[in-house]
C-alpha cells in the first residue's frame, strides 16, 4: 500500500518502520487526549456539575435544553416499584405485576429483575447523583468497570427533582443489603424458602424431598450442610437412623424372627445438625402459633416495639412502625397470612429439637 501524503510504501523496510512509529505516535496522542478529557470531567465532578451526566435514558426523567423534568406517568411506575418493594414483594413479583398490567418500560420490552434492581439502586430517583460509579480502566479497549475505590466518587445532593423521598430510598437500600443472602424465589407459594436457618451452624434449611411408601414424595426442611457433609455435632444428643420409609412397621411373626436373626441393628451415633428434619407443612402451623402468642400478650409486645420506634437505624425504625400497626389491629389467626409473615418476620432459627424461633423485624422473638 502506498500512502501519497506521507510518501510511504508499505512494501519497503523503511516504510514499515515509519508506519510503526506513526502508529505509536497516534496511539500516544489518543491516550493523552483521553487523559485530558477525563481530567476535565473529574474537575467538573469535583465542582458538582452534572450537566454532562446522561439522564434521559432513565424511566421518569427527560432533559430538554439542559433542564431535567419529571414525566409523571413514568414516575408513578417508579413510585409503585419502591412502594411494593417496601411492602415486601420481591423483585420477581414486582416485574411480573408490571408485565401483567402492561406497564411500559423506558424503551419497550418486558420488565425483569435486573431492571427493577437498577431502579431501586439508582440514587437519582431521590434527587441525588453519585458521580464516577463506573470508570474506564483501559483507554484502548474502552472497558468499563465498577469503581470500587480506584478513584474518588462524588455525591451531589438535590441536583434533580426527586421522584421518591429520601427516606423511602434509604430504606430500600437497607432492605437490599439485608436480603443479599436470602433467595429471591421466596414467593407466596413458598414463603419459608430462604428464611429458615440452622441454630448450630448458621446455614439455611432447604427443602429435601424423598420417596416414601407407594412412591409418595415426602418434603422436609433440612440443614443444607448435609449436601457438603459440613454438619456440626450437637452436644448431648445422639441419633439413631430411622428405618427406610419402605420398611414394614407391622411385620408378621416370621418376618420379625428373620429381622432379629439377620437384620442389621441401628447403631446410635453423635447427633448432627443436619439430622433435624422439619415437615414442610409445620412452619405454617408454627407461625400461626407464634403470631397468636403475640396477640395474646399484645400490650407487653406493643410496649417493646414502641421502644424501637426511636431507633437510629432507619430500617429497624421502619420495620418497628410497620409491625406496631399490624399487631395493634390484628386478631388471632386461624391460618397463615403470607403477607403478614413476610412483612414482620426477619428469619427463623431452627433448633435440633425441632423448635422454631421466629425472629421478627422489630427485634422480638417467639417460639413454637
């Protein structure tokens, strides 16, 4: 290839060297220009200038001639997302509800969990702007990575019209932090998934299904440590492995004699936390008992919750306020109210004896 302007021919050795040098100079110039642009942007960020921040791609906002305005129809969708999340609907359920109501997204398409999470995490909906959340760590590759402390971030407060109030946004952030180890599959039909924890090793209890007589499926909650054999010993308790579910419990005299002569004897061993099995239906019954105990001793528990209303922890204060109103107006339950359970219970501690202790979000506990 012959470059007329530079009088360079690529077939010549000297031409190849000149092309290499010119490419290096061009690359260096590009990097210098990029550094200068980044320097300029960071100086603007230090001064709290947010005019260059892209905001028109967000649901609820538009920028016209430098002025940011709120699109009220879209803003109501944002408020609904925060409202339902604080009402203990998980992100999957919120997305399903929006799709069911044919609620439009910013650029069309269906709602999904990442979109819901993105809205919940975005501080611009509370009127603020956190600058330099993402940075380009490689000028040539143009690869963006999350800023986890590589360079300074700048929070500019009150620079946009707020769609939700600051307290609502802060409560949502605390709720997002507290559910990082809980499953988003915690749904109306499986309210206890991700909520039950072993009191001995701290691991979650998961549903373990086995096959019983006549092929019947037996569903029980069991400490997940049985999967990786990490269960811990329970002091002062021994365990005798029960017979297989297909083992006849009312044997004939002949079968009984055969068992005594040839059958293997169950040998006791040290009890492990994974040996505890909770029938899948029992937590429903246990919650009803635990809540009715609160109702029976309502004055005492309301007094305890009232003391938590002045907490400095904004999430704890919010949960205490919610539970105070629910308990104050509640009567005894005949069957589980899943919405009530999800609004009030933080987690359930499961003990080797099979006892369940419900730890409520307002800081009180009851057992069943």
